[in-house]
């Protein structure tokens, strides 16, 4: 009787498989670490050095700035919903809107965050599909507002402003204006769309 010998994989093929497997393992880890470092650098700049605990501890605690920033933002959000908080926020808004340079930046960023933030009173869908960068290629974007200014009048087209984020960093992207008839509105939430973009399409929404 002859024994069936297991066919051995050539050395080059095995090394290639190891290399591809290493990429699959390291890419998500690397992207996660990069985004973590990015958010830590942002949050560490938000907290003044005088009140940053990492400047007084014998050793730095990674991510402590993020935790403190989340707690601070949550407290501000809760305070803004109270009567006194609304009055303070209204005073801050009026003050910033009177400063020539700051009022332009503040108003633009405020309108963007309001259009993307979930609002129970406004169930208008904001996650959309657009054909970009060419016909037949689709990209997920966020419809921020109907364009009712000079651009729509000059083009004689009902346009919608759409922010198309990049992968894997959704904080950067492109402001594009599409005819309303060419936009496909989706049922997915802002969180599901963001996860889909950051994961480079590997995380498919449930809907």
C-alpha cells in the first residue's frame, strides 16, 4: 500500500501567505493606533497644562486626556440643557457672533454640527449616496443643507451640499454640490455610516 503524502506548499507561497496575513493583522491595529494618537493629541491640546493631571503624575497615563475631555463635554452638554446653561450659552453665542473674524468660523461650524447632530424634532435623513468621483462609482456622504444661494441660482439647479469624508480619517473630506435628483437618501444612521467609512466598507450596516 502506498501512503498518500500531504502535498507541501512551496516556501515562496508560504512566505507570501504569511506576508498577506501579517498585513491583514497589522493594518487594523495600525489604523486604530494612528486614530488613537490623533485623538489624544487633539484632546491633550484642549486641556491646559496647568490642570492636566499627566503633568503632575510621576508617569503619564495614556488616554487620560480623552477620558477627561469626554467627561467635560458631557458636563457641558448637560449644563446647556438647563435654564441657566441656556442663558449662558445664548450669551456666548451672541458674543462670538459679534467678533468679525470669529463669527464667520463659529457660525459655519455651528451650522455643520447642528445639521449632522441627531435631532428628535427633525427626522430628515442626512446619510446619502452620490456618484463620485465619476458616474458609476458611489460614495457615502452627509447631506448638510439644501443650497439656496447664488450657486443654485447661477446653475439654475436645485443643489444639495454634501460632505464626502475620506477613509479611514472621516474628519477630512470634500464639500460637493449635487443635483437633488441625483442623490440617494439612505436609512442608515450617522453612526453606522461613520463606522462604514472608517472600516473602509468592511463593516456593512444592518439595514
